[in-house]
C-alpha cells in the first residue's frame, strides 16, 4: 500500500503543482524519487510532529494540497491538539497519511502500534477517515483525497499486501464495496484485515458456507443506507478489524444497528481493551493476544 500511495501521489503531483508532501523524519528509501522530482514541494520536518501539522496548515491556507506522512501513532496521537484545531477546526485541505495499521510495526512495541487511531480520528468534526485494504483501494482513495477538499486521515498498512479486488470500478468516499456474495453470513472489514477476511471466506466456501464479504475503506463518512440494507437482510453479521473494538469499525456498525431498531446476530472481532506487551510481527501479535480468530461456524448456524 505504501508504494502505491507514493506512486499515485507522484502522478498527481506531475499534474498539479499545488501538491506538497511533508514527512516528519520518515521516508528514507520511500520518498527519494518524489524529493528529486519536486524538490520545492517536499519537506522533512524532523522529529517535530506538532510543528509538522502547523506547517501543513499554513501551506494549505496558502492554497497548497498538503499530504503529511509518518507512522500512525506519530501523525495522529503525538500532534492530536494541532490536528483538532489547526486542521479540522479550520477545515484546512491537509491529508494525514499514517503507515503501520494495527500491529504492522509489531516488533517496535506499543509506541508504534496503531490500535486506537480510527476511534480518535473519526471523533473529530470535519475529518474524513479512509482505511484502504489493498493497493487498488489505496490508489482509488488517494485520487479521491485529491479531488475532495478538506482534512482527511488515510490509514495504510505497509507493503506487500495482495490486491483482493477483481472488479476495478471507481471507488467513491463513503461507499462499501462488495467483494463476495453470500446469504449465510455478512463480514464487514476495513484496512489491513481485508486479506484475512477473504481467506476466511474462501475457507468457508469450501465447506459450502456462502459469505457476503464487504470492504469498508471509508469509516467516516459511512454510507448508512447501504449498511441499513445489509441489516435488513436479517442474517448474522461480523465486523473484522486490526484495531480496538472500541471506537473503530465495530463501534461504527453497532451504532447504525442500534439506531435501526432491528435486532440481528452481531459480533465484533478486533483488539479487546488492552495493550500488547509482546514483541513480534502482526501474525505473532494476533496469536499471542488471541484476536482475529475465525469464528466457529456454530456461532452463526445455531
């Protein structure tokens, strides 16, 4: 996803000289090409994230389209007050790009784990929250971020994620994307668990269980009528995310279900209310924390 982001942004920058890229002591072996091609539109601010956001806001108020990039906890949490006031309150045209969704940077410890970022960012007025799950979704949403004015947060994995989508239709901000059709179970997923969800669907398909897999690369704004249609089908529904079950995709869908007035069988799969004190990659973290385990089919066939 990271390479797709860089390549897409570079293409856009060739067409529009307003695009400006800022990174806070990041981007080595990532942004050299962009820096060499657009030396006057690239700035490394060093380890100074609060200042980075202030600079981004100033550039945006000077008619630039600004992309600010760093590891997720640093671009969302270390400078939260500046994001809330400098960017969101003033509705500036700055796109925050965070790399390392969930436990992507697992060996680096909790300082680098991104398990609260969706909840934090979706709570801010004016903030759009985009969580692509594969390179195709990343390319499409980076293009939409350029086309749409206002503060946005784009949550990326890292690199090496496979392309899940076979249908390469245009993706609009807010819209869910149907990956597979099925009448036995609905799985809603976002960000870096799209691949895991697809693997589960394929395994269940071999057992004769047909799953409606829906990718939600936009968490805010979310297309409520589309989610309502899924609720109206009255079949079991699961949300899957590598993020806390508090405030993320699971909470978003729970809110819609609660306000729909309908009771359906529903389960949130994600990170429970805890930090990880383990050192290891994403798969290791999932195993140690006993999270993101495929539910037994008896849960939705009872």
